[in-house]
């Protein structure tokens, strides 16, 4: 009789959770040194990697682990801290952009070297280049299947298309 718990699907998801938990703990300690939570780092990194260092609030929610109301609360807090600002859409008052400020980019620049060291030591450095490429390809396929809006507003063309600021 086969043990259902030996199923490779359960093993794959279990390993994913274990890796996430281990990396998250290491990241949290490093981010705390720079007065950022993991959620704040996720938000500021998503914005910094987007055209014009900005995303519509709805696109930011789609790209992060936050709900639309959660993004609003985080952006409010980060705006009070001077890391982000909101830019109203000139064509649609219902939409606004979250934009990284100069102070936000500086905080990210200070945080990234240590963050990248952790990534290299505990994640990408554990894999040879071929294994890393295969992992990235696989993760993108799974991400696109389970979270199809995760890249919304992240390309220059999508940003240009969003200039009319229609809410998502």
C-alpha cells in the first residue's frame, strides 16, 4: 500500500513552504536593520522595478501579497515615513499611483546589498546556473497559472497603456 504522504506533489509544496520560511526569517532580520518590514520591502522593490518607479495602486495589490485595502494601509504608512508618495491620475480621479520617493530609493539602495548577500548565500548560490534557470522558468509558469495578474503594469507598454488611468 502506497503512503499518500510520499506523494511528490506534497513533497514539492512542503519544500516550497520550508524554503520560504527559512528565507523569510533571514530576510526579516536583515530588513529590520534598515527599519523596513518584509511587506514594505516588497512594496518598495516592486515600485522600484516598475517603469517610472510607480504602479497604479490596483496593480501594486496584484503584484504583492496584499489586498487592495492592505496596499492602501501600507502605502499610507510608507507615505508618512517619506518613502512613497501618491500621484493622482489626471484623467481619472478614482485611480492613483504609488511612487517611490528619493528617500525611498535611498533606503532601498542601503538595504539591497545585504539582501542580495542573503539571496546569494542561501538561495541562488545553492544552485548551478542551469538549475537556477530551470527553477526560474518553472516558478514563472506556476506564478502565471496561479496569479495571472502578478505582472500587471510592470512593463513600459502596460505603463503607457495605463496613462489614461482607468481603474483595474
